[in-house]
C-alpha cells in the first residue's frame, strides 16, 4: 500500500514488480499520482514479480480468487477498482461477484477477446505462433534482442530509457516458461459481458492490445448493461511518458 485517502485497488496483471515498478520510467508517474489522493493497493499477479514464480494454477478463476484474497487481506469494504490489460477481465469478474464492494470500475487497455480469438487470417495466426516460439527460446537470455522486439510491440514510441527498462523488466518479473503459459492464457481470453458501466480507456499506442479491441470491449459491456445504468465512457490515450 502507498498513499493516503480512499482505497484504490489495482488488479494484478502480468509483468509487474511491486518494487521495481515504483522506479519505472513507464509506471512510476502513474502510481505516484494515484497515491496522492488515494491509498493505492497493488499486488503482483501469480507468476510475476514478488509473487510465486512457478504457480501450478494460472486459470482465470485463480486470478479472480487472488484479487478476492488481496481485498480481504487489505480489509477494505468498498473501493475503486483499476484493471489494466488482462487485469480488466479479472476486475469485471470480481465486480460481477461483489458489486456491493466496487464503487468505481476503471478499465485501461482491456479486450473482450484475446489475440488468438481475434486472429482471422493465416498470417495473424502464424505471427502468434512465432511470438510464442521466440518467447520460449529468447525470453531469459542475456542478449536483449528478442526482448526488444517484444518491447516494441508494447511501447513502439518508447524512449531509450523506457525501452531498456522494459527489456530488463521482462527478465526480472517472469520466467520464460511461465511467460509463455501466461501469454497463452491471456491471448485465449473470451471475457465478453458484464453488468456494470465502467470508464473504459483504450491504449492507442499499444499494438499488443489495440484500441479497437478496447472499443469492442466497451461495446460488449454496454450491450449487456442494465438499461437504467449510465453508459460507459471511453477514450484513446497516449502512451506513458
């Protein structure tokens, strides 16, 4: 926990590290700003950072259960919930289970369908298979050539400082085998509906989770929302600076 104020829980997503993220040229500004007026509660998802690095269970229900455990340990009754990337789907599932606990739901860079479910052409499917192969072979190596390729897919406009940090983050946060398992889980996501109306933000800068996927995500959320609820807001945002 950092900061003081109303509780804000950030759902765990892959490639985070509770200690290093506070020094990150990509994330530190966000966490510092959020902690100015909130008690920010973060945790590393299983397989990542300071959490168990070799989990047996990486099912969707396990990730939702981890969020429930963190909330219980933090002893917060009602709070705002922030989901980033695949953390969006976990945040939605938690909110469906515990609507009375979530005061606000903010989703950033989420998607209703993972990459393997969105892929339609043979070229797209081959690209996914090639990426997984490269992850198995190159993720943990000293040579950062592969990790730079991966970084450019997430932050194409990164400065040298940001790219170097993200390259090293990949090694610090998750092992090659677990990275492949988590990526397969992430890319097979089929989370499509919810009964809440969140603030939905799409990352225009991130090809790995394109803004159009966030727009589809928002559309599916709205289509399944209760008619009496206000519609969700959405926007495309620039990358981290």
